[in-house]
C-alpha cells in the first residue's frame, strides 16, 4: 500500500493550517506516521513524555496515538479526531484501549495508510464545502464550448467567487491562450502528468498562473498530450477541496481521463449549435458522457436552421435546456486584444454567465440548479 503514496511532480504546500499531534515513543511507528504526514503535505507536532492538561491535545486538528502511548493518554480530555494507530493486526485488546482514550478510529498499518493520508490532509487543509464543479463539452467541433467555459470562469471570478479553470482537452490548443496568458509563469498539465495519490489543494492553487482573478490549469506548448486518469482524479479532487467554483473545459471524446473528470462534476453543459448535423453529433457525445455524468444539460447556440430553436434542440437530445448562448459581436477582436470571453460585464455572454451563477446560488428554487447546491436553471 505504501506505493500508492508516491507523489511525483507535485508541488509542496509549505503553509498549512496545522498538522496532527502524534503521541508515541515507538521509533518505527513514528517514522511511519511522519512519512504519511509528509505524503499528506502536513507538518505534525510530536509529543513524547506525559501529556499536559492543555495545549496540543485540544488544539491539534487530529491526534494520532500509538499503541505504546495509551496509558499516558488516559487522563486526556475527550475530543473528536483521536485515532489509535498500531501494526499488530491480531491484537485482541485494541478495542478496549481505544475506548479508554475515546478514540474514534482504530487503524492498523500498513492497511490503513491510504485512508489515513487523506484524513491527515483533510484535517490540515480545513476542508469545507467542495467547489461547485461545472464541465463544458461541445456537441460538435467548433461549437464554442471553450469560449463558454472561459466566460463562466471569468464571470465567476469577477463576482468574488474563488475560481479555477481547468483545461481538460489536450488537443484544444490551451485555454490559457483564450485568457491571453500563454506566456505567464506557472505550472501546466505536463507538470502533473505523473502525479499519483493526493495533490495539496493550497499548493495546487499557488502553483498555477493567476489570470483575470482566477487560477488556470492549461497545457504547455510541448508535445505531451496525455492526462493519466490518476492525475486527472488527483488534480480535480484538490481543486474541489478549495471550494468556490471549478470550471472544466472537456473534449468531445470520453476516454478514461475524461471519465474521471465527469465523475467529479456537479453539472455538465453540452454546447450545441442549432443545426441538424450538430444535434446528431451531440447525441453521440451525450450518450458517452451520460454513462458517467448524471446531470447533463444543453446550452443551445444560434443561428438556428429553419424550423429549429433552442427548445427543439434540447427536445431532440432529450436533455434539460439551460438556455440560448448569445452571440457577442467583436469577440474575436477582443480576444486578440487580450480580453477573454466574458470580460465585458455588460456584454451578452457575461450576462448569460452571470445569470447562470446567480441561479446556481439562489435559495428556494425547488431542488437547485445542481444536486447538493441551491438554485435553478438559467431558462
């Protein structure tokens, strides 16, 4: 199991809210726990000798008590987040000792290493409500999915939301280009391609280029065009733990890595131009995405062929309609000037995206725009 903790190519988060308190004098067990804390990006406090009545025991986000230290922890105040840790898989007295110190969990190493790393990292990061995560896909090539993804991220950031835009399409040319930030310093997908295990949320955020009030994970200019599923899972999970909003620009094909991304979305938006061939192509995309994503909705885009409108497009696909994506005059010229889609708050595209986020946040609209979040559809 220890091999699952390898994290190649990951940034190290130097600033933490505080790591766990470790109470043990077992040198080998201490070495194991220090290794697991390092894998989680947490800096622990190690306590040896008798426990004081106050201090680290009460203040630490979690307490890891070695089997050898139960006797001197018996008088400590009862609190949440105490875990009894050891290696003896066949110890019949372990549950009695756990009750004596009020431990919530009994962990045996190495079997529990992966789970414990996640718990240490969660405690150190102070994990709260996960980010509202929205993926955008095109029903056909050139549908404007990347433009919408960029505009959603820009408007979310302008409204004060903590925002991350993730480019999940290695063949899309790099979404940082749409933001005018292809030359900005910061990590890109190739830096995370070998990532396994857990990525530190704060370290991820700090490592990415900051553009227009948001953080962007895009592609570099090299030839590496593969996101392993493990890396996609680790990076998106870290982004979601930050809270706020995560927008993911996704390709039309659904491979293992895209499936990992779809599995972490709260909502998927399928951008479909109002023409018969586009609807036919979008049906295949929707069928593949729908095998993983529970909530997929349509954003129709004009101009429409004769007899078609946004309602017809959504009905033909059998998916809920979010709305009609407006056209914005002068958008290519604005992008050439370094102004990304959605940067004009009075423009039709920004107004569409603002309405989307406002409804996502609106209370009391009958179940919410997204399961687990409050709000309603744009249309």
